[in-house]
C-alpha cells in the first residue's frame, strides 16, 4: 500500500519562499490524480493545486502565480513551491494521491505545518 510523507514545512516570513515535498513509498503509476490541500486555522480543507489524469496543474485562485506544483515520477515525489507567501497561506498542507480506476484508492499524507509570519 502506498504511503505519503510530506516534509519542508516550517516558519517563513511574508514574501518568502518554501518548498514542500511529498514522497511516496510506492509507485505513482497506479494513481491518475494527485494534489496538494491545506487546512488554515479555523477553516475547512481546501484544494491548493491538483493534477487530474496526468494533465497540467490547476491552482486555487488564491495561489495562482505564486505556487507551483511539480512532480518527479522517478523519485516518486511531488513538490509544492510556495513563493511570495502571505499570512493567509498559513496552515497544514497535505498531499494526496487518488484514483477511481480499478478498485480505486485515496491516499493522504500526514500533513506539514506552514506558518507565515509578518
């Protein structure tokens, strides 16, 4: 069974940058969708950036032009580059792999905290 482990979270000043990583213990290939989500304090979980069916990333309006979602299939790793971070970007970030093919599957990482300070 695939497991996901995030890293790279931490404290960053407003306007700064951070790279989040998500390493899969197994292959990406059985999953055709992947994404990054976050839970801000007092808020519901929201999608930040997702890739459906191996296409191009789709970003939440609040992060367009500032965040970049990429993946390295060989390294079985997803990345989320956060640039020009804002206070509203504070939250716990989760990576996810899912598919409806075959028996389906939906795997989440444990989350990594990002705190933006002024």
